C-alpha cells in the first residue's frame, strides 16, 4: 500500500468533506441557486460551499498557509513559503447540467513549486494524488503514463473555447490537425481530470489554452510524477501561470508539440 504523508492526508480529508456536500447538491442540481458570473459561465452555491469547506479544513490543519482559489482569490498567510491552490469544483458547467464528470483539485505550493496534489472525482470515487519525488497514485495504485508511441494509436483530450472565452481560430486549426492523425479527441470539460487521466494512461495527451493555476497545478504534478511531460503548447517551460498547457506521455510529448505548432503556422 502506498504511504501517504501528513500533508496528503490533510488534503484528502478536506477533499472528502467537500465532496460530501458536492455529491448531495449534485443530487438536487435542479434546486441550486445559480448566479451568472459571465457569458456561459456560472457559479453555484455548491461551488461556494465547497470552497468554504476546503478553506476551513485546510486552514485548521495548516493555519499559516496562504490560499489561491477560484472563488475566493488570493489570501496571504503568515507562512510565506506555503500556499494552497484550489479549484473547489472543476467542471462547474458539467455539474450544473447534471453531467457526472467534475472534481475537487487541491495543490500545495512550497516556495513556488508544486509539491503535493489531490484530485478527487466524488461521483466515481476516483482519488488521484501525488507528491513530488514519490510518484502519483490512483487510490493506492501507482500510476504510470501510457506507453503508446504512435499518434495514430493515441487518444488525446482538449478544452474548447466557449462563448466569450478564448480564440476559436487557433483551437480549430489544432483540433483539425489532431483529428487527422490520432485515434480520437475528447473534450470533457474538467481540466484537472483530463490531466489525471493522462497520468493514469487513459489519455496519451491533453492540451488547452487560457487555463488558470487552480485548473492545472494539481494535475500537472500528477502527470510529471507518473512519468509524463508538461510544457506549454509551443514546447516552452510551463508554470501554473502559463497561458497554455500540453501534457503527454514521454513518447508522444514532442510529436504533439510539433503537430500543434505546424497547425498554428499553417
């Protein structure tokens, strides 16, 4: 059995508690109060409740740590070297439409580096977690990225621009290129789970633009600790603040960089 550190145990306990509320609200999704925060972009009371639960649980366990969350923004802590980066409900649109594909994402940042990650899909009871230098896990099973070497055997995922967000032109060029040479392209609408699925070998790769650090911080560590590579779409180094992300297994990371960049030059 995988040995979980104290930090990972704290993160899993917090995610489990928030997940109970999300699962309960998901069962009553038609009754949720929903307020618009942008075109085709909604935030529910469930989102705010999960955010509050995570802040309370993590704050009690590590009182000095700061926070960066999608709903609450940045909150400095007395410990300037540690920060929680949280998406309390990754896949909000799926949640609000009754689609059972969403997750809680928690990353722990230490001196600018992501050192621990938890991504929990409460509906499927899928728990993904990782610590820097010790590997990535699905529940207690060690994860490895897939070993496929050929693009025509690869299943890849992406995120599409939607009304009022992102540029359709570059995305459509990239999508057209990927559709022409891969075994398929999926768009599930939850970046943290897309990255977890790359780590688990369910996808060979995943790319997207215009993400935020709370979407990607935990998932990127999962991919790297499972033996995969993470960069920007053009191949340059990735950080949680980067404007794009490309994650893939070690065999297909470079071919996907080349494919997408040729598409963008054409």
